[in-house]
């Protein structure tokens, strides 16, 4: 694979991970009744948006045309999953659990992306490290919401 293709693949992988987090928060936040959880998710969403902007600026600097968001099928699957899961249970505990599962999945994806793209880009590695730190921090912040009913 050509160097530019590897760079494009890597930046898209990290970008799609952050976009999935943003989409998840956007879909679920309207179902949240607990104001402290709503505030936490809103802050998390802002941090993911910041990482997306960093990736977009890096793509522009590297002359990578149109980094790709998740495709419509992935978006539809996520939307359906969230809406089906919250249809019967919109409790704070359940929503925190859903967000934790997604956050763990995002963290796992970070590790896999890092392994799959060794020595491709130090700049993307740095953004990925920020994303991993954000995911870990979010896990710590969401766990206490599991104790609520």
C-alpha cells in the first residue's frame, strides 16, 4: 500500500471512531433525563468534536481529500441499536451502561488501529493517544452512573 493510502486509511479509521462517539452521544442525549449525565455526555461530545477538528485540519495539511464519516449503513445500525435498547429502559443506569459499552468498543478500536498503522504518522498517533485518554477518562466518569437507578 502506498504511503498516502496508508495515511488516508489511518486518519479515516481514527476519524470514524470519533464520529461514532459523537453520533452515539447525539442519539442518546435526547433520551437522558438525569441532568448530570446529560451534562457529562455534552462535555464528552465537545471533546470528541475537538478531536474531529484536529483530524480534519491534519487531513487538509496532508492534502487528503474528504476524510470519510461512517457510511449510512453504520449510522443506521447505531441509530437502531440505541433506539431499540432505550425503548423499554431509559434509566440513567441503562444509558450509562450503553455509553460504557460504546466507549470500551471505541478504546478497543484505538488499540487495533494503533497496531494496524505502526509507523504511518506520528501526528495521527498523537491524536489517537488523546482519543485513548479521552475514552479512559470517559469510562471513569460514566461508571458512577451505574450506581443510580
